[in-house]
C-alpha cells in the first residue's frame, strides 16, 4: 500500500513538473510571438541612458576590471553565472525537501 501511495505522489509530482516546464517555455516564447519586432535589451543600457539624460556630465567613479572581448563572451559568462546560481538554489531546495 505504501508503494502505491508513493507511486501516485510521484506521478502527480511528475505532471506538475511538466506543467511548470511548459509554463516556463510559454513565458519565454509568447513575447517573441506577439511582439517579434521589439528590442529586448537589458537594464544596464536603460540605466546608462537614464543617467546620461539626467546628468550629461556624469563620470563613472570606477570601471570594470575585466571587459569581455565580445557580446557573445559576455552572454556566456552571464548564462554561466545564472546556471550556477540556479544549481545552488536547486540544491538547497532539494536538500530542504529531503530533510522533511
């Protein structure tokens, strides 16, 4: 009986995981489908533009110690950072669930 209950819980959890994955994919794709001509930029460019508009003579008080050679390398570093962060959060949440 205990095995049957775990099997039902696993199936329920599996369905929920697939539903959440489908929802995440939809959140990524739908904006591209409904507004294909939009420019999807980051907050850094917007902040720089706002600062230049507010204070045209502003001089940054520091600069980056490493400037990636291309936008592709910058994206690679950013996605690697995001993957590591997601792995750490996922590991923590999984270990908390295992303790319960």
